[in-house]
C-alpha cells in the first residue's frame, strides 16, 4: 500500500464533559475487556481506551470522507474505506476483521501451506471466531454517532466494516493492556517512521516520553490508564499513535481532576 498520509482535522485537549460525549461508552469498553481478561478495569483505563478508539475511527472516517469527496459521493462506501487505508497505512488497524468482511476478500491475496496447497478463508479464520468479530454489532450506535459528528453518512456495508474494525481494534488493545499488567510493562517496544524515498531516516528519540511506559509499578490486579497507553504503543505507530496517546492522556488527566 502507498504511504501518502492524509491530513485530517485534529481535536484539542479533552475535558471532563467529553466523557459523556464519547461515541464508545466506558461501559461498552469494560464489556470488551471482560471478554479477554478477568482483571479489574479502572475508570481512567476505560476512558483512555474509549478515547483511543474514537481517535482511530475518526482518522479512518476522515480519510474515507476525503475519498468520497473526490468522487462527489455524499455517503461513504467500502470503496472509500479501502482507499483511505491505502493512502494512510497508520489506519490499517483491526486487521483480524479483514478475514470476515466481504469488502476485503479480494485484497488479501493467496496463502499457501507448507505443501503448497491453497489455504481457504475458513481455515485462515480459524476454528473460533474472535470475540472482537462476534461482538462487532455492539459498536453500531457509536459508529453512527461518530459519523454524524464528522458530518457524513455511510452505506450499511461501510457501517458494518467500521463496527468490525472498532471492535477488533479495541479487543486487541484490551488484550495488550492486560498483557502489560501481567508482564509488568511493555516487553516488545518499537516504532515505525514513514520516510519518503531518498530522504534520511529521522534520528532516534533519545528522550521519548513513551519509553517511560515500558516499566510498570502499579498493582497486578487492575488495568489502569497508563496500561492502556502502553498498549497503544504496541497497536499504533506514527502521528496517529502520538495523537491517540496525547488525547487519551489529556482525557484521563482532566477527568480525574474534576
């Protein structure tokens, strides 16, 4: 896929009132966490995860809106979703959903086993449907609210794909946050930078504040807000990762202070 980045509208710092405006409610977030872990989930953790999911879906919707505008369409379609992901690799998240959506079936390519035999989609999906796919319908109301807040509408197939991507992404985020708690920090930490051909790679961030999330000192029974932020470093990269962390941290900080 191409690496041309889309420039979208950026939101400012969050306030306590924004918790009630989150399209993905903290109660839903906690339900997703319960699907993957028995750990207690703190309110800041639920707020942070809801904020991160909103940031990711907003980026995807804004990219799709831009593509629809180029084709003079008034409603978003799966074609716009594919084009948005193709233009901005940072939003290629929730990839487990791609095996379950007709939108992506023709784009996944062939997979063969060690004997050279073609692996079917059913085999690639596995014997058990991931909880993020099974629970995707829970996100429809939030997706529609988010679409409305961005001033756009989408065809049902596009809403279905946004539901699935949001659900699978949040499920993976919850799993990684629980893993951070169990392992006492981030055990696989890295970064990805997008560089145009011929340009030098950027210097490493020697004082990157995200590295402070790599060691955990809280108790081992509760998923906290910092655990979710640490999980974000494992799920996202680039400007989207930084923006998601900044917005989620601001929300948990401001709401805790009120």
